[in-house]
């Protein structure tokens, strides 16, 4: 059995790019990948962890309550082990194995922004796992979250306009949208700060962690990719290195600097950014 390579990082922080790099480099990241390069199998398991904590993807702090209550944490871990060892894990691996993912014998892993808060449970299951932690400037993360939220709100609002008439005389069991954490730049930034704080606390207790800054990967891709390869144990391939490097868009590094309002916002958040080694 080989322990997995798990990508940890806040939403919109470049974790998809790192997952794609691993995939192109020969690390199996799942046969059930979504467009964002996340395994549907592990997304489902992480969502179940969050549900047991009463947490939400945009409100991860409650996951700590599950970690602190040992009886519940133990039962959650028990269920995860059963799922990982069962035939249902074929969704991820693409093949039936006697002990499920515990029989994986090649380099493999998965990416999901929920990995960070849920990491204490995953570490119990795979103590030997290796972690790649990806971070990005908080203002760029907040701006990206808000942009996505605005786009999704238009879709939610259109759907609401269609079904609201049906619920004129009865209660609706579904909200227009579950939560508005990313609807404003300020709240989206608070979300970044919350998850970054959680990840930092958990990773302090972990071994075999590679820290990657998204901005460094964009501006100096060859060096950072080689660093990832060394960590994972992949031999250098100059042709592949050049191909991956050329596919990376360097313009996304510190994108907020192109917008004066974003720069002003960054100045307002100077102290918080500084906690994680970022400047306005």
C-alpha cells in the first residue's frame, strides 16, 4: 500500500493547477475527475465529514468541533475506512480491488479544498500521507470567489423567479441559495482568513508537507514543478517540464494589482495578509 499525495488549500487558490501537474506527471488523481480536477468519490466523503460537523464548504470552522469530540470522530473514521475499502471506491480507482484504495500500489492522491479542515481524520487513516499545501494572496482569492458567486447568483435568481409562484401558498423547503459567504469581497476575504488559519494550525502538527505559493508557481513554473517532482519522487523530464511550464498563464499572479479598488482593499487588510506572509 502506498500512502496518498493530498492537495490542501483554500478554494480558488490554484489547487486545480497543482492537481493537473501531478496528473500529467504520472500521479493518479482519480478516474472520476470533475472539471476542477476533484475526485467525486472524495468530494462525497469530505462532504459527509462536514455534514457530521454541521459545517458547510464556506463555513469550515465547525469541522473542528467534530475533531474535538472523539466518539463522533472515531465513528466517522470507521465509516470512511469501510467506504475506502469497499467496491464503491472503484468510482475513484476505476478498478475493483480486494481492499479498495488500501491496495493502491502506485503514486496516487486527490484534491479537494475541504481536505484541510478534514485532514486530522485523513491522517488517522493514512499516517504516511504526503501533503502539498497551496496558498494564494487573499485578495485574489476573495475576488475570484466573489466573481463566481455573482455568476451563480444570476442562475439562482432566474431559477427562483420560475419556482416562486409555485410556493405562493406553501412553504418552500429549499432556499434560493445556501449561504452568501462569497457574495461580497469582505465576506469572501473573511472566508479565506478562516480557512487559512485552520490549515496553518493543522499543518503545524503534520510531517511531509510541501508549501507551494500559487504566485511562485505562475512566475517561476519550472523551479516549482521540479520542487513538486522531488517531493513526490518523480524523475525530471525536460520535455514534459517545458510543456507544462508553457501551458501556465503567468498573468494570474497578483491579479488584484491591476484594479485600484482591489489595491485599496488590500491595504485595508494589510495586517491579516501579513499573518500569512503576504503584502498589499
